[in-house]
């Protein structure tokens, strides 16, 4: 099996565990980690659903304007067509699985994020990181609804 690439997107390390080419397009799976505060912009996926399962720590999910705390051992479903935002506001490290159905999010991650350099410390997104994400989002059916 090929090595699993790690990307950085929105201050989160995203290790690609399975891509669409490995699941006949059914899904993609990522192991994500955040060592401190991180946040996605409020956004909507037109083409895929997401399910988040927290392995360690705590995440906050805002789905259709309603806030949910998701702790270790808990999960939350983020349906396509519904605005949502994911945040680590705990100040502690968190690790979670992100399951995307069908696959395709890995294409956005490759274009909108960037490959992580071994040992690289993750920081808040730079203006270049934000511009790359904004440019890639429409090509993958993702609408960013709030300024970052």
C-alpha cells in the first residue's frame, strides 16, 4: 500500500487513509488532527455528506446554525446542502475521523490544501492558503459562505 499523504487545510492536518480510487468512488476517509485552535469557514457541500467521529479531544460543529459539542467517542453527521462549520476551540489537541460520501473531497484537499512537510508545525492559514482554498472550492461543489 502506498504511503498515506498528509495535507494541511484550515489549520488541520488531514491524513488521507482511503481515497475514491480505493473505494470505487463510494467514500473517502481521513484522520484529522488539530493541536490547538482551528476553524473551517461556514460552508456547504453540494456533492457529498460528511460524518465526523472524534477519537480524542472535543470538536464543535455548527450545523444549520445549531451548535453541537462532539467529544471523544461521539459522532455527528454533516449532510450535503446544509451550512456547517467545524472548530477546535478547546485549546487542547483533538483527533478525529472524517468520512466523506461519496468520494471526491480528496480532490479539494489536494487543490485547496497543501501537502505537509515532514515534521512541519501547523499554523493558522496564511493569506495564500485561504486564496488557494477559495479558488478550489467551487470546482468541488463547495460554497464558502463567510469571510475568513
